[in-house]
C-alpha cells in the first residue's frame, strides 16, 4: 500500500473562472514564426494567474493524476524534470507552422519546450511538452509474412530478417486553438465554446468566462505518429512519401477481431510505408485515438449487436443505418482537423495514400496537400466477416478500382461516408 505522504491539506477551492492577480504568462500568438514569439502554453494549476490556456496536460489521463493526488500517491506540486528528454529526431520547424490557420489542433512546438523555454522553466514556470519523439522497433506478424511471401525484403537498416521494423515515433496531445478550430469546422467560436462547456458538464468554465484564453487542452486522446525511414524525407519533395491515416480500432488492431478491416489495413499500410522508405523516401502512419468513429467503444459494440440481430442478419444495405439508429449520427471524427499532424511533419505531397476513405482524402487535399496514388486494401486481406463492411463502404463512395456494389442493393448506404 502506498504511504499517503503527499496528500494535500484541505484548502479553499480556487476557481479558474476569472483572471487573478499575479505574474501572468505571456499571451500566445498562434502562428508566430518562432517558439519564443509564439510563447509557451502554460496550463499550471498551482498558480492560476500564470495560466494562458484552458484545460490541463495529459488529456483524459489528467483524471488519473487527480485520483493519485487525492489518494496521496502524487505530490500535487511536482514539476517534471525534462533532463535528457529531448526529441530523438529533429522535426521542424516548417513553414506550415507559421500560418495560424494551417495547424489548429496541436502545438507544433510541443516537443521543443525544454529547449525553447529553458530560461522560463529555470525561473520556475511549469511548462510541459505536449509532444514527445523517440525511436523504437516494432514487430507485426503480417510484416514477417510479407518477407516470407517476397513482398518485402529485409535490409538490416529499416527492416530486419526477423520482421522487426525500426521507426521514429511521436506521441501528440491535442492542443486546440479555438478560433482556428471553429473556423476549420465552420462554426461560430462563441457557439463552439458554449457547446464544449455544456457537453462536458461545465468542466471548463473558462470556455465561457475567459474569451481572452484562446488555447484549450481538451480531455481527449491524441495521436501517435510512426515514421518509417528518414523523417526528413517527409518534407523533401524529391523523395516519395507513403501515408496511412488510421483511426483506432482496439478490437481489430490489438485483438484481431474479424468483423472489420482495421488491422489488415493497418498492416498493409505499414507494408507500403516500409517499401517506400526502402525506395529512398519515407512512410508515416498516423494512429488517431478515435475509437468507434469517435463514438466510443460502448456505442460500437451496441452497433455490432444491432447489426447481427436485425432481421436478415448483418448486411451491407443496413450497415450505416444501424450506427445512426444507436448513435444518432454515422461518424463523429471530424476529419477536418486530421491534416494538422501532416503539416507538423512538413508534408506537402503524399505519393501513396493508403486509404479508401473519401472523407480522409478530401480533408487532406482541402488542406493543400497533394495526393498521388490512392491504394485500396487488397481483396485477399479482407476477413470474411468484414466483407459486409467493405461492400457498404464501396457502395457509399469509397475509392476502389474494382467493382462497386449495386447502388440499389445498398440503398441504405448513404450520407456521410465512414472512414476506416
């Protein structure tokens, strides 16, 4: 049992609703041409006057921090020691970082705070990274199978004979510039703030009381970036780039559920990324925490039940309808924000986009990123129980070079196409 040595004394509750006297943090100038000019993002809870952002670090994991503090296992005034935590690979800065409308859902300088704001950290400011960059080796049985089948060749640098792959990876916490998010999604900022406040049960009163605070750290999952090959190649127009934007599907990605194509497409995307990196370019997989199309895993499982138990069983012509009946909407992922991570990586062109999703393709191209070849999931990678999903998606407008299922037979597959 952990000793309760850090339990804070009972004290007055300090509301964050209104500005307080004290040494304030510098204002954030979103889209500035350097980290210093932009200013640090400060979400410290111990000194409310120094806050220049709404919310707290670590997204949904901040609730575990609260529990640990209440239990006395974490000192509430602990500040991270950032010694030796510098990024394992250099990323940026790139010109895309300096346009306030190009990146609105993450802090492009989030991995540079220890260096960029070293002086302020030394002065006692609690400035924390929202991005971390490291290196790793990953292994998927599907990649070992690709080597055995002759689709990939081990080179000892990117890909080992045993199927291990060397990658650079980055973890990204969401950081929203509210004016930019509102504009990107086509909504009024005041209405966005009000909706965020009301739909989180009033968790962040500053959303409606502090219009001067334009940056919000939402309590949601972020993204993990996996780069195959030289990360600098992603921003080099002379070198090919492959990309897979993948939205989390825990049941398939981790446990191999065969009702959908998520893990097969993820593995195929990694295979394409490796081959592109070996050809002198780079590949990137962006893994977004948007379980169940942003609806959550509980809703997803309810939909699975509804699909299987409906009259006639699971079928493509009712695929979309079953989701909407349970959730009230087909998709809540808002791919409008998705291209920000590509801009953070300096990507201006994707030569091989491993996706059939029209939503993702349109969001990427609207963001000014050119797309060359679109790569669909090979037919022999589709699990038998996932064919219903694939037929419904193709009937709803997903990219394919093959036969599109008869529109009349898939009459219910209409409206907003679903991303895989």
